[in-house]
């Protein structure tokens, strides 16, 4: 509980004032409910659909990050925590996008960012087989970033040399070295939309271990990834009519 409280306060410091850190459940318009989270990041003006004495239920449209905080994890606990995040991340599929940049309507910014924080692992980092952990789970629902306080940060890397010509051109316009550069990436996929055709590149796992020169560098890296993912997360409007089952047929068809 102490670790969770410290992390919440730290998040509130690094995030923009547009976001709030809370605890509770996520619910979507199809009546699917997440497991309880001690750390949810949502928009400042979000109000829980249900605010009982013991729990709050937030609409999935207002959630911009989910975080699972654990102590030491063995192999089975580690797998269970990641699969739980992936399962709850799927709740965001019901969201409707009203206004968005067209290139990210279907892309790495759409799934709700998910993060796992733990004190340390009880096994070798190099022995982790994420394909086995996420067996049967599409890569879009994999974690964004994992922080092991005493060990490392686990994220992804994007090899620009493997991108198609149009993806290279767009990323070059954003300042990336697309010819020789490999970029640290906080998404399990790199997805671009061109002429209604979606180009998807699966990103390999990238592990950044603790540094003797700066014992906190991996923590800075994690916090930077989380802040950026929150900013990039697709913003959706919540239609309370759908949650109440009274959204009109005309509104649904117009979407």
C-alpha cells in the first residue's frame, strides 16, 4: 500500500493537470467490467458512473492508462499480471472515436496504455519468453512498459530499416534517423495508415538494465514512457446514453 501511494503521488507530479490518478474499476458500454485497479489514470473532468462507498466505476472512454503495482514476482505471478493487463486493455475496443488524426485511428495510440511496476523479479530477465506469456493474445494488447525497480525496464524497439517507404518518409519528417537508427519504442506495434491500408510492424522486446553510472536512469526512462503514452492515447467521448441503453438508433448509425 505504501508503494502504491508513493507511485500515485509521483504520477500526479509528472502528468499534466489534465489527468488524475485514481483507483477503481473500468466499465464499458457493453457492461464489461475490469478487475479492480489501484492505479488508473483518467481525464480530469471524468466522473465515475458509479461512486459507491467502497468502489468507483469509470467509463473506459476516460481512461488513458492502467497500472498494476506488485512486489516481488515469480514466473507464474508475472505471467498472470501481464495477462490481466491484456484482458482489461481489451475493454477499450468498445470506444468510439469522433475526432482524431486519421493516421492513428487504427494504430498504436488506440489501445489503452498498460504498465506493470514491481520491486524485482525472482528469475532471470533473459529467460522471459513473452510469446509464451501472451500466447493467444494479439500483440496490440501487450504491455507498453514494465518497470522492475531493482532490475530494468522492459519495453520495445523499432528498427526503421524494416519499415516500408511511406512509413520511413513520415517518420523521417518527425526527425527520426530512418536509415540507420533503431528507436526505443513504447508500443508493441508500429502501425501507420496509408490510403486506407494499414501497415503493421511488430516490435521486438527491448530490455534496459540498471546502470552503474546512474542507478535511477531506468526509472526516468519508465516515467518518460508513461507520460508520453498518456499524452498520445486516443481521446474518446463518452456517450452516457449508451451506458444507460437509451442511445438513439440515428446516433449509432451516424457513427
